[in-house]
């Protein structure tokens, strides 16, 4: 199970990306019902991702004593630096910012406060999209390009 969870998580991130883009297109076409459904689906997929991500971290800690996958196998070293500082660090920081923005956006939508919903939804969407896409890229870098075990 430890080896399959990263691929499942990448697939969930990709599915969330598709739902986000579908919701974005729907709102641009003023199809608000489809937009709402797409965003709820994206949120549900992201919650499922978070559950599996935490489960993977727990299993990884039980197996290795660490919560992190080693990146010392990245060669050349400059590639490891790009991975850590250009991809992983922004991904992690934005993922922490993302959840409160998404919750606020959902709150204002539920209250039918469209002015505040719009204010929160714009940055929330772009951050959420970046985090979803970069999550898939991180998976491919770790498990396919660099073949970290």
C-alpha cells in the first residue's frame, strides 16, 4: 500500500485539476449550477487526497521512521535545488494558505454573498489550481524522473 498511495494521490490531484478547470469554464459561461457542482467535486476530491496523503505519511513513518521521502538521490544536485525551492516549497506554502481561502469562498457562496465570494474565489482558484498541478509534478519528479524509493 505504501508504494501505491503516491500514484493514487497524483491521480486525485489530477482529478481535482480537471474539476477546477470545469468549474472555471462553467462560471465563465454563467452556468452557475455546473460551476457549483464542479467546485464541490473538486473540494471532495481534495479532501480525499488529504486523507490519503496523511495516511501515506503515517505508513511512511512506520516503515522508515521519517515522514519524508529522501531526495538525496536527485542527481545532479542543482536539480534537487530546483525541486526543493522552485516546486516543493511554493507548493507547501500555498497548500497551507489554500484551505482557509477555499473555506471562506464556500462560506460566502453558501451565504449567497457574491461580492465576497468573488473576492476570495479568484486567489483561491489560482492557488488551488497551482497546488493541484504542482502536486502531480512533484509525484512525477519523485517517483518517475528521479526514481526515489
